[in-house]
C-alpha cells in the first residue's frame, strides 16, 4: 500500500513531539490526523469519514493512557492497527499499570524517522520497503 493511501492518527500530548513526528510522516506521504489527547482521538475515530489505518499513540497521557485509548478506538474501528510510542522504559510503564503485550507494536523514544517508517510498515504488514537514506536523524 503506497504511503499516500495510508492515514495515521497521531496522538501525543507533547506538542513539539507531535508536530515533529507529524511533519516527517507527512513528508513521507502519509495522511496524518493529529490529536493532543485520547478524548480528541476518539472523536476523530468516530467522526472522520475516511479510513484510519494506524493509531500511533504515546503511552503515558492525561485522561487515559495509550493502551486504554487503543481499546476504545478499536471498538469503533476494529480494522485499525496500533503502534505505541513512549519515552518511558518498560519497567516504568509496568509500574504505572500499563502492560504492552506485543513488543512488536512498541517503539521507544527517541527514534529516527527511518526506524519509525520501518516500524509502521511492519505493523501495517509492508515490511519489505526500504527507507530513504536521509531519514536517519533522531526525532524525539
């Protein structure tokens, strides 16, 4: 699936990180919907008329964590895939009661654009594509 036909719902409560990630995703050709918190993300899930292929969400956020958001969002859009991102290490997440059952759907901050693109392709099932060489700077 070409990136131009992929819509990503990006949820991060840190505005600078959200803007930076949204920019590199858009430059790669992804359609990006942005939400600052889970409640806004759920509204987009319910009201956005097109498909949303991937929920790219921070794990630790106000109102509800990324895992809770994913559960609620998948109830509305069961075909959507989920990729979690966090600057918190797994032990800290676990101590907050957040267990990410599938390590394949988790990306530790900071990460490079090429690492992000590869992880997105893996989660969406398009792992064979190669990132551009210039996508090696660290994002977060």
